[in-house]
C-alpha cells in the first residue's frame, strides 16, 4: 500500500483536503437554495461519498506488496481486528450525524457561520483529544496557540452572524416588511411572500428583494423561525465532528490496546472503508425516514419522488466525491504527521466563505461592522491553519 511518510507530503494532503472539504458544503447549499429537498441531495451525496472510500482503498490501499506489519486493504479484510473496526465505524456514525445536521443549519445561519462554529468546536475538542492520543508527537507550544486562534474565530463567527442578521432585518424593514423581534415576518407578509407580491426578479445580491426572492425559492423556509434553532443544530453538529477524528485515530493506532497480540493495526485505507460504510448506512436510514417524516416543516416526499428527481443530481454526486476524497486525504496526512495537526483542514470556512460570497451573495451590502468582523474571522483562520500545520510531527 502507499504510505505518506514525509512532512511535506502530509501537508500537501491537508491542503488538498482543505479545498475539497470547504467546497462540498457550498454545492449542497446551492442545491437547497434552488429548492431541492435536502433529503434528496443527501441521498445522492452519500452514494458517491462511499464510492470515494472504495476507490481510495482499491488504489492507494493496494499499491505495492503486502507485509505482515502493513497489509494491503484486501488482505486485511479477513483479519481479526473487530475492536478497531468498531472505533472506525463509530467515527463514521458521528460524522454522518454531523453532516446531516449541517445541511439544515446552513439554511438558518448561513454557510459561512455554520462552518466557522462547527470547525472551531471540532478543533478545540478534537485536536486536544488527538494530541494526547498521538502521544504528544505534535509540538504543544505551537499546537495550542493554533487551537486558541480557532476559539477566537468561533467568537468572531458568532458576532458576524449577529451583525449580518441585524443588517438583513434592517433591509427587510426598509422594503416595507416588518420583522418581529425574533426575526419573523407577520402572517400577512408571509402570505404576500408565497404569492410573490413585491418580489423583483433578478434582484441584486444583498438587497431586501434578493432575501425575499431567496426565501420563496429555497427548500427550507427560514422566515418566521428563530435562529436559536439553527445555532442549536450547529453546535450539535460541531460536537459530532469533534469526535470522528479521535475515533479514527484509535482505529488506526490502537492506543487502548484492544487488538489481540500479533494482529496488525488497521491501515488507514481499511479504517476509512469501514468508517465510510457506517457513515453511508446511518445516512441512508435517516434520510429515507425523513422522506416520509420530514423535519422543520419540509414537504413530505417518497423514495419514488427521490428516484425521479434529477434536478441538480450531478452536483450532489460531485459533493459526495469531494467530501469522500477530502476525508481520505485528511486521514492520510494525519497518520503521517499526527491527527492533531491534520485538524488544520478544519479551516475549511476559508474556502466555504469564499464560495458563500461568490455564489450566494452572502454579506453583500452589509454594514461596515459586519465587514470588519468578517475580516477578523478570516484572518484568525489563516493564522490558525498555518500554526497547526507548523506543529506537524512525525509518527514513528
């Protein structure tokens, strides 16, 4: 099998993973804003997400000769390594729950803020756990200041959301709509919105008309709902994300000595395969359930309706491949340089915010205060990713 051994190779894996993991949420958000049900999108996504793991296992996991210490992917499938497999599958379960939660959180609090909060929680909790699991191979004097930068970024991210929400409320009020104290529109205004009253076609990004037109078109209606719902979902997703990397670390390095004597550790490709299988199963069960029992006032659907929904399917399949390859590259880099350093890919809001501004018009025509907070948030992420990568060690 192919093994990443150099620090430079590990950093290259992290940077490529950073781009992939920051891009797929933008694609999923784009489809929701075009009116495609998130259950349909996520079912497509989860198919190719598993496909990416299979491709990685059958290519990188089969390159070169197999040895007793480092068996190839197929050779390891028949070994008695169930304790490590269960750790890998547990990581897949929490990742699936986190990804499933974020597809609803994006609608409530925006792509940029959702990614900032979840990524920062992941780093603060997950990186600390990985540091001790990896026997402190990363330099603490560099690693933990980087964690501190992420923590500052999450505070700034919350402030950006609050400031931008106030800007949007002012825009709606100026256009003749009167948001209530919790950001909701009145019943009469919601009826007008459904009828298209007062909405201007091809509205410019950042205007009140743009916000109203977006609400009319999107799959998840957010007007009239408290942003507390979105932030609660976001924090739940962040906790889930903080646990998947430590679980994968335990699966590949067996720090708790659960394997029988003489049984080799799971190689990263075998662990990633089992990780992705459990992620796939949980996503399949939950999203098929949500077709018939939808949440957050989404319309009821069916498996037949999903099969016949080809609107945006290609983009959803691409999102699954990007996420799958992004996760695989993160784990390849983490196995070489330490999973704590590999958490630098959690700076993915840098990429997501770029796509949010470019594709969705986020923060267009916002106040100066919002722009200052946004710049501060992005700057802290740039510093954090550099510091975490500089803390990379070398696994013996």
